[in-house]
C-alpha cells in the first residue's frame, strides 16, 4: 500500500502527500523535540521539512528513502534552528547542542521513536481492560495493588490481564518490531 501511495506522491497527488504527512508528522515532531525544547518550534521545523518533501516528491524511490530524508532533514533543520537561537536562548540551546553532538544517541532516538510508535499501536489494539491495565503498569508505572484499588478489581485479575496483554503484544510485535524492541531494551541496558 505504501509503495502505491509513494508512486501517487511522485506524480503529485495531494491525498498521497496527506497520507505520508499524517503518518510521519508526529514521529518527526517527537524526533525534532530531541534537539529543540519548544514543541511549536519542533512542529514548524517538521512542517518546513514536509514542504521540502512536496518540492522533491518525484525523487523518492521507496518509503525508506522518504523516511531517511525526513530524519536527516529534520535533524539538519533542527541544528540550523539551534544555531539561530544560540544568542537568545543560551541555556536551552546548550542542552540541545550537547544532546545533538553524539550521533549514537540520535540512532537510539530513532529506534526508540519507531519502537514506541509500534508498541503504542499494539497496545491500542488490545482488549479494553487489558489495554488499560498494560498502560497503567508500563506507561504510568503503577503497582498492581494501586491499579486494583483504582479499578476496583482484584490483584489476581490485574496479574492475569497483564500476562494476557504481554502474550498478545508478543504476537502483535512479531518480526522487525519485536527485534527493534529487543534492540532498544539492550541499548538501555548497556548504558551505564
């Protein structure tokens, strides 16, 4: 489906552009936020990058080339904004510049953003109660007893829903998504 839409984008069809914009805009804003603290500025940077995508729409051979362009352009545009803001916002840009200097954390950020997007989609596809329990356990880092009190159910129900949710997530995150999740966990584990 993506390849067909990319061909339509190459031909200048706006609905195809809209599809890729809505699909990748939130990811790119999250990525830009690794460099610039202000969310509005991050959104402006990504909007400018998508303007460049439209200008060069006929040059993308596949979706991976489009994604690579988005990441590289977002990073470069973020660096440019940091340079412009250095005199006005010393503390903000010093922090962002330090984070932006090392390329390895950038790769980790890309992997983390992709994995989080896949994981979030998989969690949203779980049955309602299972989804809520997984979100409370892992996103809000609540203890089973806290969740049981909050939802008015037993701790054993929490534990069985957790086990069910993890099993369903393993099934839904097969292949590259699961490999990326394991890589992310390994990268976090080996950082001291």
